[in-house]
C-alpha cells in the first residue's frame, strides 16, 4: 500500500530480509506477453518495477502476504474502505530515551 493505492504483486521469494522493519521481495513475476490483449493496469506496475531485482517494503505498508498456487494479474488499485487495518505506528522509535 502506497499513497492511497494498493499494489498487488507476485514474487518467487518473500522474506523478512536484513533491514529491520522491512519485508524483502525478490524475483517479481508478471504475466506472459504471449497474448494479444494487453492489460493496462498490469503494464503500469510492470513498467514501475521493470529493472528491480529486489525491493524492500516497509512492514507497516503491507496489507497481507499469501502463498498461492496460481498467479493472477499484478495490478494497482485505489485503496477502498473495508475490514483491513494497518499495523499500529510507529513500530519502532529509535532513541526514545528509555534504557
């Protein structure tokens, strides 16, 4: 989730990564170009991540992570109200003076 939009992406590797508070996503997967019909929403997200090998997503911006058997189309959609809530923020506040 970023700037009022929900990014739905598919990847081969997802882990907690080495950066505290971030989820590491590698090997993004997009639909094959073998079809004649082009999905503009998938083309937009594909061009945004075109040369990305690995991305680090802030933990508080992730709505959910699912392991799926079949890939669907990647897409960007507007954030709508519903029963999904963000993690409370801030998760970690460095230097708060409490030791």
